[in-house]
């Protein structure tokens, strides 16, 4: 991967990491509910799922999507359903204890991050539609895949930790149940709208 290609790639995924979407909302709400450090667990789960997406992209996911559009349509439906479930839990879950009780097991938070990102239509847009364009098939793919994995992980974690830190500070400043309730409902709405827009993009580009 040439330097200028890598710089363009980095800017693309850095912007993606800083753009509010289902992954950002999951980490943000976890930070408000449980604090900054517990929110690192779903962030790591999201980054792990990204590695799976990159592996699929390097294996030719775009070609598979065109060859089996019905299967990818099913994946989109499952993905939006999973995110809708998470959004419902976010919006109408248990009341928020702004004094911070003990968070659930970190493994559960980690798996929430993995599940969300694997089902995230935004990931399909970035990794299935955009990432393959940065691979030079005339060169060894393994170094390119490793570089992309490191770059995406750093960019994703940076963006998620920015939101997690901001959410933690926000929760400490605004100890209001009403504020928390409406924040989570707006976060859930952003989850749904972002996922729906990504489905629309993949629908319009693949014709399905």
C-alpha cells in the first residue's frame, strides 16, 4: 500500500470513526451507564469485528455480494433487526443509575460490540464497498491487510474513546434522570437512522 493511498485510507476511516453511528452510540451509552473504562470493552468488541470485516473484504466480499444478492439482503435484514433490538434496549432499558452501579461482565459488553459491528450495515458500506478499492491486487495482499487492520483499529479506537470520554464527562456533570432518559432515546434513534441509511446505500449500489 503506497504512502498516499494509506494516508487517504487513514483519513477515510478516521472520519468514519468520528461519525456518530450504531457503534459510537453503543460505546457512548455504555460510558454514561457504567463509566469510561467499562465502555472500553464494547469498543474492543467493535474493533475485533472490524478485523473480521477486513478479512472478508480481502477475500472478495464485494464479489460475493454481487453473486448472491439474496443472501446479502437477508444479512441486511438481520443486521437492522439486531440494531433495532439494541436501540430498544438503549431507549427503554432499566433506569440509569447516575451514581454508577457495578457494570455487567466485561465479556458481555465485549460481545455486544462484536455482535453490533458484525450486524452493522455501516460496516458493510465501509468494508464491503470501500475497503477493497484500497487493495492493490498486483502486490502481496498480506502486508496490505495487516496495515489496514492496524490503521482501522487505531482510527476506530480513537474515535470511540473520544465519544466515551465525552459521555463520561457529560454524565458526571448532568446528574438528571430526565436528561439521561432523553439522551438514550435520541442515541437509539441515531442508531436506527444511521443503520437505515447504510442499508439504503448498499441497496442503491447493489440494486437489492
